[in-house]
C-alpha cells in the first residue's frame, strides 16, 4: 500500500539570495522542509522548519508558490512550497549541530537541487536578472 507523506517547505530569501541547508547526512543541499504536524497549517509547518533546520525567522508569502513530489523510503512525499522573506538569521538554532547553512544565488540552488520538480519550481518562481540578484515573478 502506498502511503503519501505531506510536507511543507520553504525557500528563504534575503538580499537577493536563497538559503539552503545540508541534509542530515551532509551529502546533499536542500531547502528546509518537514511534516505538517496535526493541528498545524502548512504555513506554520514551513515557518517551523525554517527555524529548526536553518535558524531563520521571517514571513511567508500568503499562498504557496507550488509543490513537488519526491520518493523517500519507498513512499511518495508531496511538498507544498512557500517563499519566506527572512527577517532574522540566528547564529544558533535547533539543528545547527547536524546542518550547515549556505546563502547562494538561485542559479546555484538550481544546480544543487536533486528533485526535478523542485528545480522546475525554482525556474518558474524566480527570474534571474543580475547574477547576484533574484526577482520574484509576480504575474
């Protein structure tokens, strides 16, 4: 029996860059994401994951920018993705001991992302202008 796992994720944005974190194994770069706990909205889950995995505090755009699917341990995972405007980046956070954080350009993020659906989402959501700047596509 296939069990779908629902998650929420966040693309943190600050000063024209996005923040990625290392996976727990340290072998990949990912955006903060995790399970949507009972009683929480997907937006609340996305904000919590940004804090726990990357030490970031901010505000979400009101609506998710999209979603993607990936498989882990034989189960499909559906991730609802939000853009977060970062207000604060703390030096200490819950998963600091197991994750690194990197502020990179969207082009670099696209190169690091392994999930094809997330790569396409990044291409659709962000328009590249100056190499060190990103602009959200609003139309």
